[in-house]
C-alpha cells in the first residue's frame, strides 16, 4: 500500500541577503529529512524552537517549496516550484495552526470561514455548502447557532474546533497539525485531542502532528521523529523511541520533561530535605 | 511569621459589559523559604491576584482586601511611594515573556546596573562587580562580555536568566514568577526551573510560582493553591495534591494530563463537572 | 460531546464601540459639533436667513447684531458688498463638507488600492511605488497642491483633485503597513492552503482587516482637506468668488481686517471649529477602533 505522505531527503535552505556589514549566507533549516506516513496513522514531529519542524510543516502543506528532495502525496510527486497545484491536490493536505486567535479571519462569520474552501474549490449550490458546513460544525462538537457568530465570541478551544472543521471541509487525506493544543488549557487540550482521535478513526485521516510536548506526543502518535537543528536525529515507532531512545538529544529531551507521577515528586522532596539537613548539619556541629 | 499574607482579596475590572470580578475572595500566605505554586487555567485570576497584591494593575481595576501584609507591614495602608520601594526591592517579579520584559534599547548590563542604582547605594564600580556576580550566579557564561549585549542578541532562556538576575539584584525576600517558563523550550525550562529552586533554597527566599502547567508544579512546589474562575478551590502540600486531590476539579485536571490517560481517550472537565460541584468543596 | 459555554452577555460590536468612544469626552463633543455642521449644511436653504449671494446696497459692512449699529436679522453682520455673513457661512459649510467628502473618497480609494498592491506583492513593485510616494511626501503639501492647481487651472474641482493627490501617500503607507502585518498571519496562510487566489486574498481576506486604522486616518484627512481647500481658496486658487467657500470668504475680506473684524473672524472661526471637531472625533475613533489602545 502506498503511504499517504512520503518525504525523501527533503532539504530547505534560506538565503539571507547580505548588507553593508554582513556577508550574505545560507541557512539550512531542514537538512535531508525522510519519512513516510500510512493511511490513518499519526506521525509526530518533535523538537524545540528553531529545529526546522515548522519549516517542514510548510513544505508538507505545499505552502513553500523544498529546496531539494521529493515529496509524494498518495504516491504522486509534488513540486510546487515548477508546476501550479491543482485544486484536487490542494484539498488533499490541510493545516491547523497553533494559535487559534490568529488562524481565523476576525472579520468573517464562522459560516463564511467554513464555506470559503468550498466556494473556491468545489462547484456547489449555496444551500448545499451551508448544509455541509452545519454538519461539520456538529461533527467537531459545536452547534448550529454558532454558524452566524464571529471568531471573537468563542473561547480558544472552540476556535481550535472551528479551525479543525475548516481544515476538514475539503475532505483532506492528510492533516498537518502544527502545535494544535499547545496554546490551550489542559482541560481544553484533552477535549481537542479526543476530537482529533475521533475524527481520525471516522475519516481515516492521516496526521502529521508537530509538537514540543512529549506527553501529548506519547498519547497520540504512532511514529515519532525527533528533530534537532534541521536533522532528524531519531525516527521510529512510538514505543521504540520512548522506551529505547538512541540519540543523546532525545534522552536529554526526555530527562527535561517534567514528571507528574507521585514517585518523582516524593524523590524530589526527599532530595530537598536531604539538602536542607545537609546544609544545616554542619552549622549544628 | 508569614512573609506575605493576603486575606479575602477581590479584584474587579470595569469593562464594556459591566464590572467583571477577576479575583473573588482569595486568601493565601507564603512563608520564608517556601515555594508556593498557584495553578489554574486561563481566566482563573492567578496572575491578576498577584499583580493586584503588588499594586501593579491599571486604573480600571478595583482592588479590595481584608488584609494585605508583607513582612509584617500593611501594604494597604502604605503610600504608593513606599509600596513602590518595597515592590522591586523586597518583592521581585519575573514574567512570561523574557525578551519583551527587557528594554530593547539598552544593554542587559545597563539594565541590571540600573536596578542596582535605584535600589541600592552602591557606586558605579561596586555595581559593575555586583552585576558580574549576579550573572555568574544565574549561570550566564562569559558574564563580562554578556553585560554588553542587547536583549535581541540573546536567546529566550538567556533573557530569562537576565530577568532572574535583575530580580535577585537586591536580595528580595519574595520572588514572584509568573509563568516563567511557558515561552521556553523544554530543555531550557528544566534549566530555569532548577535554577529558580536552587537560588530560592540558597537565599531562603519565598517563591510564588504562577503556572498552568502541572509538570512545573510537580517539579518545584512545596505547597499548591488551585484557582478556578477567580476563586481558590483547593490548597494542599504538593504530595497530597497529586496523591489525594480533594476537589473534583483538581481531580479532573490531573486526569486530563496525557500521561495519566487510560486507553485512547482523555477525560475532560466540562463533561464531568458543573461550577456548583467545583465550588461546593472550595475553602474560603 | 458537550462544549464549553461562551461567555454570557457579549455586548454587540456597536455597543462596545460606543462604550470606548464615549469615554473620550472630547470625541463626543466633536461628534456633536460635526453633526450640527452636517445638519446646517444639509438644510442650508431652510436654516439660512438670507440667500448667500443676495446683496443689500444700503447695508455694507453692517456689524454683528449685539454691537452698536447691528441689526437682529443680520446676526453676524454683513460683508463689503452687503451679503449676510451668517447665511454665507451656512452655505459655505456645504462646500467644506463636500470638499472633505470628495477628497477623502478619492484619496482613500486610490491610496488603498496602491498600498494593497505594494504591501501584497512587495519586491520591485513595492520599491517603485514607495519611492514615488516618498517624492510626493517630500514636497510641502500646500505647495504641491498649488503647483497642481496652477497647471490644471484654478477652480473647486481641480483643487479637490490636487488635494486628493497630496493626501493619498498617507493612505498608501498606512495600507501597505497594515497589509504586510496581516499577510503573515495564520488565517491568510490558511486561506492560501484552501486554494484562495491572489485577488481573493487581497480584497476579501486581508483588506477588511486593515480598515480600522484607515477609518481613523480618513477622518483626519477629512479635516486636512477642509483646511487645504480653505488655504487654496484664500490664495485665490480654489473656489472662485462669489462662491461662499470659507477660505474664499477670508480672502475677499482681507482688506477689511482693520475696519470690520467680523468679516474675517467668523469664517476663520468656522474653519477652526469644524476642523477641531473632526480631529477630536478622529481621536475618539482611534480609541474605539485601535485594539492596541483598548483597555479591558
């Protein structure tokens, strides 16, 4: 079976033009990354700021072209630098952004936001479009009465639901989720993660899930890729990566993630009281 | 004696749709050498409560409290001038956005020396030496050279270290950290949290950690206050809170952590709870 | 699955606008004065006691009513050829508002279009457009308007075209800056991913989100236009006598400054009050529309 998304040796260079005092230079944002995701699966791309994960997201979403390498969607090679995208290809990959406050047009009603992709890409009657939007609204856990409201009337979690609904309007095969829950509160984060899981099983969606939060990744991912300065330093199934990390950076990342289990807290408090008594003991002598 | 003691703090804002009560009767106290975490989601009034206590809110806010004492002194009766002297010197704050908290027009060395100039009687030379000392304390390598750098030349983590150095400049008795690591990467977050806890123990400061992140709470706190919609709903020491949370909201919050997920789904708060259920068990 | 309930009692956009606008007392006063001027302009034939060009040969330079020798039916006195000053001012408000409206419309439409193109496409197009705007801005605006009128020939219409051209670079710059800021936002990228074309992105996605600063600038340009038109009129390059335009009235009265102060004072005051009112109103608009200044 052909994977929904396959990337072979993707690179992306940025040319930083020189000025009077600086020489022009080239920044390698992504340095030869390869991966593939099968239908209905989730690939998580993990890394810290500046590791190239968002650049990669823009390449996969066909917003920016790759400098070199092959991007295959449903087995078809895509190169937006040389040929314009067809509406069909466009609608196969959609994106959900991190910040739910910037990703919805503040001057448009929810209904207009949802029907816009259909107006552009599909020949459909207005009432048909509206019915589709209403159905999608309910699917993501919102109500029909929200159709005529503006984005500023919604909470962050509800906006993220609208953003997800909008991305699904064109029935995409692949959804790129660029830190979709990191701007949300814990309780809302849980709701959105549940929603994403439900939608994935209902529509057989494939996810590329970009995140810096390892606990979320562990919860949602099938495969994990860890990026560090533009390189994929670790790539494998979730269990393999979490149970037996190979690269030292992956191990650093795991060690830095705060632990919320009771043993960890107990150990910390014990260390603390030991340090306190150690510090006061010489004084007592 | 408590370092900071607040009783029945109420903060109201005037807005277009009428008065809005952001903090509703919160009481808390911090002892010297203690790490108190105030945890809550957005809109729980956790930052506003602290800003109000420091007198740092804009004019649209109305702040009342039955008691607001710092180190035995009544902050409510204090003149603005006196309060400003206390805040900054004896109480220091660090914020979420380290790069935005520093003035982009001046070198970080100038800014830290400025803090020293306002709050201490040190001369120029002594200030320089103290600034270097502080930079080394917060783990900034090549401190001498770094003093001459501008905020935009430094990373977020480095800027947060500078902010901590500025906060420590006058040996404060209480440090308030408002989401100090939210804007930072995980590995940097670890470093900053370790640094804060280490400095707190070393100086015997009180530390208030305002956060939405249960992980940060677990890694740093001695005692925890959980806030929801402007009210305090639970207060416990950290182990008790994680082991045996009393309030239904706290329980829901902990079970919503992806680490604690059972199977494919996460329990969510609004599915389980109404406001009445949450407030029923809340201490006043 | 249940949803989080939205905050109850959201005020409507208009109520919110009025809340912030009415906090600024000056703006409310400005609005009241502006509405009064507008009313007077619209109903000039009903409000004015006399015709604007009606001359009374036996009542030249009659002083205002409250002074010795004044007459109650000529409240603000008459000018050198015996025309009622109040009536002329009332009819003159029509010209001032008309000039403001036409100039703002012309400069907003052209300025926004050019700014949108510059901000959206960037690169060479942007550089080319912005250098031309810089050149226009480098001239003292009144001087440039004078030169243009001198080329086109004096008259109200030409004056309006000239003033529009002088005003328009402000709109270009403002639009360009707003477009550049909006263009990188996620919702624009989202629209692109959904397949929106250039035209759609420019006019339907980006432009509506750039309007708030433009509305504020438009009110300020409105008052500037009235002022510029009056200045051109005063220099004899704008509306031609006997049109009761305020600047032209001032110019005609120049030689009577010593003998009959009212002939110059009242047109001057009319310009001052109207321009001040509109500027105050613009300030209030900025308070209400610019989210950066909103305190909540």
